């Protein structure tokens, strides 16, 4: 056993083994297909992992006594765990994971990177936390169940978003399409048929926390209207689930449009989102809506192999700063 392992044996449970080489882990981004905002108020949402964008984390051993250091080169952050404030999200997921595993911080450097655009409705914060918790558990040779991982990430999501529904950490930790209802056991979705989506970025960053806060104030001021809108979204999500599970591609487009109409009424759309949505529909998409917190960030368009190229071109011409193609099901 090397020096580091010897030291660990002195201080830590014997199950903990410290590899001498670098350990990697990753976590996907996500989209909310339908149900955002209403999901905060107990209605269902459908979310899908998007592995084309990812957060990755690595742990490399450091010299004994060097402490644990967090390194996020994308944002120019270098932080010692023992000097990080309690509400620093990267430190919080490390502390939560170590506490859950019942071990002390190893002498190591955790480096985290992400290709998921921030503040754009694609789950960047939850994916970064998930990758860190995963890589740490892997480095320590300790098992970390998906349910526990999701719960750890949820605690850090509270630091980012205030009152998150839990949908982001769930879909990202499980890496499967989910039908999510706050506080209920996760339901994995089996999607039949093939659905083709374009995910287009308005390029306008938008903090979910602000949109969620505005919706809460509007709901408090006019609960009857907002409860009705949330109920209508809930019914749309249930119908979308049936369409996905039966492979009824034709049915999904109008449901996405109906969801977008409610999101407009809730007050979370924006001129940039509306421009992309209108362009996608005019170019042949069968449905289009914002995804995530809204006010900016990404939108999705349901396309077919025949309409995909024209819709992508229209989105580009309407100002989309990045377009991803995602096939789901099949
Ligand atoms: O903006 P995102 O991708 O974090 O999605 C937020 C989804 C909301 O329903 C608006 C908030 C939540 O916590 O579910």
C-alpha cells in the first residue's frame, strides 16, 4: 500500500481505497419536454437526459496533507474545500457526498468541466453536482445508489434555485426519461416509436430562480388562474406521456404547442423564445415550446426526418446561437 493508502488506513474506514491514478465520471444535461413550472406545484413533468452535452469530473490524488481542492477551469475557480463557504455549490456537493459516505476528504484535486450551457434550462448545475458526487464515490471505491445521488444533488439544487421541484436531479442522476411528480417515487418512461427534437438556444441566459420566484408571486396574487393553468398543464403532460408510450408522434406536437400557450399565460416566455418558436412552426415543426425556466435559454421543436433540416435552418436564421438534434425512443 502506498503512502496515501497508509495514511487513509490510519484515519478512515478500511473500505476506503485511494487509487493512485486519475478517476473520471460524467453526467448528462437534460431537457424538460413538458410540465415545467407546474411541476413545482405538484403537477407532473416529463424530462429527458441529453448526453450530447455533459458535465465531467476527474479526481487525481494529491500529496499527503495537501487537502482537497476544487478546480473549475471554465469559470476560473480554484478552491480548497476547507476554505470554501457553506453555500458554495461545488463544495456543498463534495461535503454532502463525503458525509453520506461517512468518510473524510481525501488529499486530492477534483476538476470539473461542462459543455452544458449555464442558465439555459439544460440542467447545468445538477449535472455538475452529479458528476462530482459520482467521481468522488468512484475514487473512494464506495457505492452510490442513484436515489442517494439524486437526493444529494437536490440539496445543492436548493442553493441554486431556492425551491426546486427535484426534476433536474432526478432525470440527470437516473439518466433516463422520467415522468416526475414532486415527492413521489420516480417513474421511468418507456418511449415507443421515434421522436425527433431540435433544441435551440436563444443565447439569452436566464436564471431559473428568478422565473420561479416571479411565478410564485403571480400565483399568490391570483391563485385561481394559476391553479387552473397548472391543472391544464398537468393534463397535457399526462396526454404527452400516453403519446410517448404508444409511439403516437402525431399527437405530441399539438400537446407541446398547448403547453407553450399555458407557459405564455404564466408569463415565462420571451420575445427571443417566441421568435424561435414561430420560426420553427412556420418551417414545418409539428410542435414547439420553451424548455426549463423560460425567459431565455432553450426551446425545443418536434420535427421529422423530412422537416428537420428546414426547421434547423429557420431556427438559425431566427437567431438560435446553438442547435442540437436529439432523437428519443426507438
Ligand atoms: O431551468 P431548468 O432547466 O432548471 O428547469 C426548471 C424547471 C422548473 O420547473 C421551472 C423549476 C423546477 O424546479 O422544476
